C-alpha cells in the first residue's frame, strides 16, 4: 500500500522526517518496505505533442513527429494507440528515467531517433503498457514532473493479512496518531441534497443478506464527466492508481483514503431502475470493465439490474453499466460483502483488484455509509451535479462492536513488565477503542469497528498495548521459577523423550490426518480433506508407527526402533506416547524393559495384567494399570499375527501406547536413597508345575506374602511348557541370615503354593 506522506498529514500532525516515522512504524509491527521520493533521479523529461504518426512497414511500431515547443523530434514507439494531438512525456537525449536509466540518441529500424516516449512506470508511477497521456492544457517543453507531482514522499507499506484496516491513508494515520500521541483529524461530511428522493428513482433488492449484509446507494444527477483536477490526479498517481475521469477517480481516491471500495454505475443504463444483489444463475455471463467476457458460477455474488448482471460484486464493474462521457446521472454503490465469498470468486475468476483485496480482509461496517456520503459530496463538487435526496440502506443482521476484558495480572504475566491498567487504557483509547471502563485491576473496552476481524481476544489487546508502549521498552528479564513448576508438562515431555532415546529409540513425527482404515469408526471426519487417505483424525498412534516401519522395511532397513509423542482424537484430544520395535533382537522382554524404565521414572504404583485384544498377540502382551485406583494407562506387547500379516511385516513387531494425560495427573515419586546392604542375601530356587489358569503374577504375589518381610525379590528365570522356576532372594538388614532361619520360610512358601494355587513342587 502506497501512502503519500503529505496525504497522511491531512489526518495527523507529523513533525518528524519520513525515515524516522518509518523506523517507528516498523517497531510497532507495520512494515515499511520502502520510502520513495517521487521524481527523484528523473530529469530532462518534457511535454511533447504528437504532430504525426506513421506505422513502420516491417514492424508493429509507430514513427512519431513530436513538437516539444522549441523544436521537432522523431521518436519511435510500440504504443499503436497514440493519436495525433495527444500530449505525452518525452525523454530527451541525456535525460534520466526511473531506475537511473540514461537516454541516448540511437538508430532504430533504420530511423535515427532523438527521444523516447515514456510509460507511467518509467516515471516511477503505476505499471502500464501504454504511453502516459498528459493533460490537454500542459505547456509544450515544460518539465513533466510539474503535471505528475515532484519531490513527493511515499511510504510503501506491506500490509499483513490481519491488518486490512491499514490498507488506507486513514488506517495508517490512526497508527501514526497513536504512535506520536497526537490527535487524529476527522473531516466533517456535509452533503447538500436536492428535494427529489432517491427511492423514487431506483429500487434495491438484496436477495442474499448472508453474502451481502449491508448495501447502500446514493444518486448524483446532472453530472459532467471530465478530467479530474490536478491535485486529485497527482494523489492518485502517488498512490499507484491511474486517473480515468472525475467520477471514477473519486471512488478510487476514497478507496485509497478510507479503505472502502465503491462503484459508480451509469444510472441510465440500469434496466427498470432496479438493483438486485443475488447469486449468479447457471450459465450466466457478463463482460467486466477490462473487456473480458466471464462465465459466472452459481455461488458467485453479482450486482444485477432487472435483466442482466452489471457488476461482479466487490471485484469489478460490468461494461454494460460503465460511466462514460455521455453519463449524466450516477448511482453510487457502497457495501459490506462477505470476505470469504469475495475471496472465492476472485480466485475462481483469476481476477484480483484493489477492491477485492480489501473486501477479502474485511472492511469497516461503519465506513460503508461515511464513504458513500463523502463520494456523493465530492462527485457533486467536481462534476457540477446535485445529490438526490436521501440514501438507501439495506441491512441484514446489525454488526455490533465486541466488548473485551483486559486483566492487569494477565498483562503483566504476558509482557513481564508492570504497565498500569490505566496506562493500558490510554493506549487502547489512542487506537480507537471506546467505552473504556477501569474497575480495580480490570479493564473493559469496545473494539473499534475497523478492527472487528483482527481483535478477538484478551491476548490481542495485550499485543496492541505492547506494540504502542514500545517493544524496546520491554527489558529482558529472567522469569521467577517456583519449585512446583520445575516438573512442568513440557519438562515432563522432554523427560519422556530423553528416556526413550536413552533406550535406543528414535523419535518420529507422523501426520494427525490418516486414512479411515487406520482409525476407529468414531473418528472425526475432516470436511475438506486434501486426499481421501488423509480424511480423518487419528484415534490411535500405533498404526502411524506401523506405516513408518513398513516404509523402512521396504527400503531394506531391517532394524527399526521408534517412538512418537503427540495427540490422538477420540473425538476429544488426548496426549499419548507410542513406540514400536522390530528386528535387531527385538522381543517381549526388551519391550518390557523399555516400558518399565519409562514407568519407574513417573510412578511407584503400577502393575501388569493379561488382556485380550484383536491388535495384540494374546500370549505376548500386557495391560498396564497405574496409580492407587489402578487406572488403565495403556497396553504393550507383540502385534497380533493377523495385523502383522495385513501390514506385510515379515519380522515380529512389538508396540506400546500410553495415555500421558493420565500419567501427568499422578504425583511424581519422591526419590529416596539408602546405603548398600551390609549383610548378604540368601537365594533359593523353586521349580514347579503350574496349572493353566494360574498366572505368574499370582505366584510372585503369594511368594512375597507368605515369605514375609525377609523376601527381598522374586524372579521368574525359567519356563518350559507348564514348568516354571523362580529365584527367591532373602535378606535381613540387621544380621546375617542362616539356613535355620531361611529353611522354615522356604518350606512355608512351598506349602502355601501347593495349598492355594494347586501347583506341584518339583523335587
């Protein structure tokens, strides 16, 4: 967006240089891409008049005889639209045009030429393929810069997608006003109207108020279409726009100044004097102002009369209602169009205009009327016309300003500095926030209508306060760390990653969007998926890891040990960690070791249980219960053979998946250290035949219970069919154990096992 510096001064008093202002704007988040001094470096360009023009027989060029007042020149140009009598800018031999290019005498197509006819961009103006036409009253031989502005400074501002309010001189002025702590100058609008009423001249019907929530119109009659005054044309040129005539130029001028796109129709060309805002019909066509016939689609919003479309809503007018030199009555349109609708139509038509860019970002609901009044007033003044009494305003649902709350505590916590809530209120007021009320440590304010699509939450208000207060004023500080915050959730996640990496697993990252075949039937379906293979949110993470393993195996990587920490959707979000191992000696006990290493770092209360699941091998898997209430944390074990076969995996795969939200709820175990035991342990091995319905867990628990406090550890060290062998460790921390002490306990253990679990002790 090009913002002329002098134009900016119409709204706010600026006493600093453009370079300093640009630096300060950049520090508030408004990026100034360049500072242009219009006409700087351009010299030797004079006004010339075309006396004759002849086409070269061998090329698409014209040889023009140019009168520059004191002498005549021969010039060659590729612009075949030039006419005798038109006045144009002529770069003489030795002159310099935009970009520092020097003009020299040369021979082209066998003709010696002594000058060059310039296009607008060669004078630092807008892009155009035709030679620039100058005013008819321009004096021959005079410096062209007199007629297109000279020495003017222009700030070229890069507008961010969320700051559509800055795509105007007024929008930039609001920022400057807040930054420099100066009052914004508001221009009063006084429209003189005739006695005749507009409702007797035109009817307006809005059929789709969702796509067009507000449509306004005014009429100016008895207008004379002609060139705009020099001041208006110069400002448009500086803003990068091409002057056309006094009617169209006013709408473009206010577009640049206020950010509200408007359109002027020739009222006499509107059939049945009726405007209809509707969706296009199937197969309907219209020719836009650029002369291109366009096929419309049913979802596109158009402005039509009783018979045909006369404008592509919010993008470009139609050639069948264009203002021309014969126009005597003008119907002015100012509206609020749905941003998404305009964006879709603009993309479908591959037609991006100054109007569509602003409508896509959302215009100011309240500016619709103010801009319309300004346009009617200016057109009447510049064309000698009269504004017809009244205006038509067709509204859907009224848009009200949002009310947001800002807390002192949140402001301090976010920025790290103590900005008083009253000072924050003053900053917000300078930015246009209204109805500001401070109660204790809280502030309530009404968001200005021009920031409706940008300011939505408390954090947005904090950002506004910070950037105007000055990011340079926010000093670097070290945040206070409380002991109970050391093990934060993020810190815990880092700890999990460190543990699993230490166990030899590599972290991977997969997509949350998966194939429906890889998720449960209750998976959340995406309304606009890119592909069917990525159309639902994952309900588990194991399938995603199996996809990674399959990919690696196909590329001859036989050993894969991976894990992922992320979210699944059931449909609520849940944070989980999952892992998978295959090849390289991967087995159930190795996976069990990884699981135990992870669990022991977070809790002392966990145990295993057997379970049946169609995804896990029935004899090589376990359910993990954790905490005093023994909640299900997750599962681990070998992949079910049928699942493994479906994935085409040749090696056995071991996986786990745990609920981290549940893990984070548990109190962290307190680590306690004790000295190494002074007295030795005594070990006894016990072999037995075990019934099919007796689990290893039950045997270990019974041994520990019947052996009493002296049983330090019980391990299963051998298993063959229904035969199992356990090693029992006894230790007394106060004295050395003897056989006389251990043997009775060992005998009691055997008796308890035979009596309660019906095992057969092997002698």
